[in-house]
């Protein structure tokens, strides 16, 4: 009977260190993976270079026009163009006032507004986006207009310089942390690495206490 009890105690004493070792190994592996993954994500940044290789600069004139349209296919998103230089300019180029209607990308932005003789109006891209006629991600600009007089002049300009995929580079930073607490600070994560370490320490201490209890019982 004593031999069986002794063997049983010996088995427990063998199992406890093994369990402790397994817990510590997996815990350390998990913490290490978390730290490395967090640092990699937070310190790897994609930044634009100093040059912008994408550009678009087109101008279209419509003189003595009364009812026309112009569709411009963009090589970038609309919000990457210059909001002020990209515009639709209409001029009353005669001796009498004119009335005009303007629709941009299917949205009526102007209805029968009057322009006095020799005066014009400039519809900038910024104004068209604010009026919800052009969406930031649109890849086209479609202008349709009608004027009550052929004594008009329309100037459409599409301009912008912008980044393309090849203009971006990935930068890496090397940061040395002095304490475990520094690693867990200022990172966007729902898991605090310090709390993980505390939990692992408590578990290890509990298992160690069980080991000592069974050994000297």
C-alpha cells in the first residue's frame, strides 16, 4: 500500500514539472509572437516619396455653343485633382446677357442662371464636390449644358498631380524598449502585454506551489 502511494506521489511530482514546462514554453512563445507582431505592425509604415509621377492637364474650349456636353475620363480619383484649377468656366461672350443650365455627372447644379454681358462664372471641382455632383472616388467628369444664346464661351480644364502606386515606399524603424511596460504603451491593441505577463507569472507560481506541496507532503 505504501509502495503504491509512493509511486502515485512520484507520478504527481513528475507530471507537475512537465505541465509547468509546457505552460511556460507556450506562454513564452505566445508573448514573443505578440511582441514581434505588434512591433512589426506599428513600426512599418508606407509613405509617399517626394515625387508625384501621376499627372493630368487637359483643357477643352466650346465657343458659340448652345447645347453640348463633354465627358472626361480621369486617370485618378476626382479628389486627387486640383479642386480649384479643375473647373467649368462659362462666359457671356457677347452684347447681351445669357441664361444657362448645367448638369455635372447627372446632377443639375445650375438652372436658368443669368450671366450679364462680358461676365462669367467659374464652377470649381471643389464646389461640385460640395454640391454632391461629383463624388471623391469618381473616375470621370461629365458636363452637360444648354445656353439660350450662341454668344457664349465655355472653358473646361482638368488638372492635377497625384501619387501612383510606384510612388510609395515602405519604411522601417528600429526602436529599443527599456522595460516590458514600454512595449505595451501607445499601441492600438485590446490586449495589454503587461497583463499577459502577470497572468503567466501567477499561473507559474500556482503550479510551482502545487509541485512543492506534493513533494513535501
